[in-house]
């Protein structure tokens, strides 16, 4: 092997190592990169029918794995809108954002978890599922409730008719 071939091979190996090093440095920090600016998390709180919920208590939590980094709270306004502001030290890129909205005495809670990006503002909406705890969720719960009410009404009418 000539000297030029060795230098050429060494250059290729060194170039490859440098490219891999740059790629690994570019990829690894994105999971837990420190924030360089404040972050605002905002969005709307909706009910099961898509109507905006006023006065829902919203808690936004930044988590690194299962460790809570910071928590902010707000109440949704008359348009169902909430805003939570985090300082630069309150979050990192790659944190999980957990948005929890609670409304009324039933303490219905819906949680959305997403990865925190490097934007200044991140929008996360929350929707409450429709639920009748004893009977089920959504249209099924409504239909079962209607069937029960209808059956009771028919039974009462039949009993009243027999007495007459």
C-alpha cells in the first residue's frame, strides 16, 4: 500500500468518525435539551359534544420521565381557553406535557400527554368524555338510560290502567 492510499484511507475513516460523532451529538441532546426560552402551553377545554367548557381547572405538568419538573394551573375562561406560562428553568425539550382538566363536583379528568417541542407556544386541547358511570359511555349510555326511562314509564302506565 502506498503512502497516498494510507492517507486516503485514513481520511475516509476520520471523515466517517466525525460524521457519526456529529450525528450522535445532534440526535442525543434532543431528548433532554435545556430550554433556551420560556414556554407557554395553551388550549381549549371541550365537553363531549365539542362545546367549550368555562371554569374548568386546568393543571399543566412538565415531566422528565416520571419525575415532575414543574406544574402550573389556570381556569378556563368563558371561551374554554386556558394558558400556562413556564419559565426557561421550568421545562426542557423532550419533557412530557401532561394536561389535566377537572370540572364540576364529579372531578372528571382527561389527560393528554405529548412531548415538549422547542416552540415558544404549544397548543394542547382537552376533551371530556361523555360518561354515565353506572351505564357506560357515549351514545350507549344515553340509549340505555332512554330504554330504562321508557320501560319505567310504560310500566307505570300499565299499572295505572289496570287500577282504572
